[in-house]
C-alpha cells in the first residue's frame, strides 16, 4: 500500500493529470451512461479451450473479464499488435501471424469479413473472432480531464451464493473443537472504472463460505481485498500498474501468474503466449504480485522491472531453536481457527526484471526473479518431497525465444534456479498447408528445479521431476470439419505424491468436430491415460507399483433450433482399471436448453443430468454455465440426478441480474461428505444471485 501511495504522490508532482485519476470515478457518476456490447457466450469460449475438465483451473475469470473488456472496445485490425491479439485466447500464435502477415501484404483491412480469406481460421474460430475486432477510421485521441470524465465507464458487480444444506462444521458449539467460524454465505464485490484503454481502476473483495465477516480483526469485513491502478501509454512507459498484478513471460518456467490452459483443445496450447504485466482482476487469493510494475522501451528493448510484497497463509513450527515454515496454503480459505491462525503468517518479497526484443515475429528475452521469505522454508517433510526448496531466498534466471521460419514457429525457454536445478521447454508448431497443422514439444524439469511462480506445459502441480514429449496434429479437410489428436509421454525420475518409486505416464486424445456455421456443433472425444501409483493403503503393499488405465468417451451436440433457442446434449462413459483393484465405471448424460431474447432483455439455460459412478476414481466432470465471470466444472460422483437453472434479466438500462439454482439428488445414500463438510440427507443444493450496474 505504501508503494501505491508513493506512486500516486510522485505522479501528481510530475504529471498532475495522472494524480487526478483518483477523482475521476466520482466525476463519471454525473456523466451519461455508456452502452457496451454484451456476449453471453464468453464463458463458453473459454471453457472450450479446456480439454480435460478435471484439470480445469479456478482462475479462468481473469480471461473472462479481459474478453468482456475487448467486447466493449473491440481491437482495431489495422492497429492491432501481436500482443493485442494474444489477448484472444482462442487464437493460436500461427493464426495471429497470418492475420498480421495479411495486413502487411495486402494493406489495411477494409472490413473484418476479410478474415474469411486468411488460411488457418476455421468457421468456429472466425465466428468467435468477429465480435472482438473492428475496422474503424483513425481519430485523434484527446486526453483531458473533461474527456476522461465524459467517456469513463464504471461497473459494480455483487455476487452472493450459499449452499441450502448446512454442513456439520457450522453446527459445532464446543469452542475446543475445530469448526467453521463464519456463515455458509459466500459473497464478492467487484468495482471497475475504465477510460478506453488508457486508465483502469480495479477493486475486488471476497468472503468465502465459512469465513467470518467483520470478525477476527477483519475491520473491512471481507477476508480478501485486492485492487490495482493501471496506466497505459504514460510518458516513457507503455504500461504501469500499482497494486495487485500478474506477470506472464516466456514459457512460464520462471514466472507465470494466472491460469494456464496446458493440454487444451488446440495444437497451439503447447506454447504459452505471455501478456507481460496485467492487472489482477480475478478472485484468486494467492500467487499474484502486490506492488508496482512497469514496461518501457529502451533502445528497441522492452524492459519490465517489478517489485512485490505479499503475506501468505503458512504453518510455522518451532524446530529446536529455530522457526520454520512447514507448509504454505494457497487455497485462500480461512474458515477454521487453525486456518485463521496461519493467515498472513509468512512475508514474501519478490523483485526482478524482464527484458525482451521483438521484431516481425522474432522474440528473444530473459527473466530474472528473486524471492525472499522472512521465515525460512522447510517443506521437504516426506520422502517424495526430498528435493523441494528450503531456506530464505531463491533466485531464478531464464532465456526464451520465439521465431518464424517459413511455415514453422519455433519457441522455447531454458531456466535455472541458482544453486540447484534446470528447466527446459522447447517446441515447434507447423502449418502444413491449409488442412494440416502439427506441434512437437519436449520438456525436462529436473527434480531439484525450484520456482514459486512457474507454470507451463506440465502434468503435475509443481514444475519439477518431469520429462516429456508431446505430439499433436489437427486435420481440416474442410472448414467445418476438424480432427484433433495428441500424444503425451512423461517420465517421472523421482518419487511423487502417491508413487513411492520412479514412474511413467502415457496419454492419448482424439477429438472430431463437425460445425454447422452459426447453427450447431457436434463433437466426439476419446481419451486414454495410463499412469502408475501406489497400491491402496489397506492392501499394505509397500513394495511395487500399480498400473492404472483410464478411458473416457464423449459425444456432445449443440444445435440452434431458432435464432434465440438452442438445445445441447452430452453422453459420456468412463472406465477406470487398476492392478489388484479391478474396474470401475462411470456414466453421464444430460440435456441442455438455452434461450435468449435480446428485445425482451432476458435469457437463461436449464440442464437435467443423470449420472452413475461406481467409485471416486470413475467420477466424471462437465462444464456448467454460471453467472458472469464464474466457471463451474463439478464432478459427478455416486448415482443420482442433477438439475440447474440460470436466468438473466435486464430490467433497466445499465442493470443486469443473474440468478442460478442447482440441485443434486443422490440415490441410495443418507448422508454426504465427511468431517466438517458432512451433510445429513441425500440432497445438495445451492443458489447464486448476481447484480451488475454500469454507468
């Protein structure tokens, strides 16, 4: 916070109009309402990038909000840079290069419909892209206080939700027992103030279910409060952020805050497309930066220095004469006395520098990051965690590159945690004509490589102890037909969680899609994964390893019966087989109905599903539509029925209201969950209400 205040005071003295931005949200209250194009399919676009719902990140709201901002102010195709188009996560690096190359060869775009002639853009991608781009006449942008107050947009969004069945953890009155200290209510508040793409103010506040509100020294009520102030194109800086922000550089081997799609539904997902520094707009409560960062150009080199100080939830124990951190909790949950006691128990200071040079498809860059803790870490309490980092400070360096050679796109990054291990991720993406594209990548993360912010193409949650090859290819015999395939082979040289010896894994996927342009979509997907893990503990077999095979087959169909009425169906089977354990099966089928009437300013969707899973290992996952900027990938376990209902209305200009109700009815059981989450009965339901007002 001190850094934030200092930055504002400094800006006020040097450039007064920058300091005045703190008053602009108030000025915008008296300006006319600014309308913005809405698109109810934002979450669907993002969810389609997730190929395996069981691996879906809970940080996708960052991308949802970014796409909504672009919908309000579409990208001008005649001014768009590679970094601008990188924000459209459904575009591959090759597709972006083709768009820029077309503009370079043919000249300025006359209409966005020219995109139809660019090779590599399928009908589905083109349909997704058109709402986000525009071709407009050039104009002179005047930056003045009256102009900012006139054109600025403010938005407040409040989301409330709770489970209607009260778990056991809320009913305990004994002060000596662990319990949930707060109520089952979950609430969040988002405030946004933006002026075109020049200025942006962000404020997030959140209380999770079970967390106390205006209790336990929380003078502001909410357990988590986050905010940032973004300046674009100010003085020598192309971007400056005060407050909470994210960093994304290279292939993510040293630092990557926010979601990573990983093994997604595109050959391009083997390569990360970093956006540099960006404001932290989601509700993620950990692994973000808090301080100040800026990017400026120095002799054709983009330099991005950054500094951050944050406090983490950590378990601190006395070990002899010393205090050590034995675990760090990144969940963001502070519901019980022990979770609340560990809140903000560890100080983390991070600073570093990114430098890169870019020219016509060629990028080369380097990262340096240094992380310091006020209490030393000792996280290697288990045999499989023997090589994890311990100590006060860690430094990481890396070098990355990306360049085009004819129809080949090469990329990679090599990183080193000083005093310990190395990490490498290199690959190539090839466009072999208009109908065929492929990618090949190799990764090698040594068992003693350490990084607290690394996220890349990986199989485990921790980027270490992994070697792998990944091959994927996509065939487009026609624009409306797509056949995607991928193969991933991984070796784990050292022990890992639930594996007491070196193991390996093999995974294959195939997906066939047929598209009726602006009408419907048919998908068939098959996945096979082989991996190894320990035998169940009750078998008491401490030596040896069990082979596990998991197969899944899915058919999904979405069709537009009328312009404002769609239906969707999905059927999925799963088989889980483990040595000395046997087979378990899972089955899921559901029906979706989706409607929207813009003239009536209402819309919604409804789902009814039947599921049956023999065991936890054969559970199934499916994407569910939710309120704005919320993503649901629930697991379907046991046997039962599930329904959910979403409703959106726009009663007056500037006000949007979402309502969601979901109910799961289990068959043949009398209680759900365990421990503090135990629920009596065989039903579990929840409601969610969201209000958004823009002016």
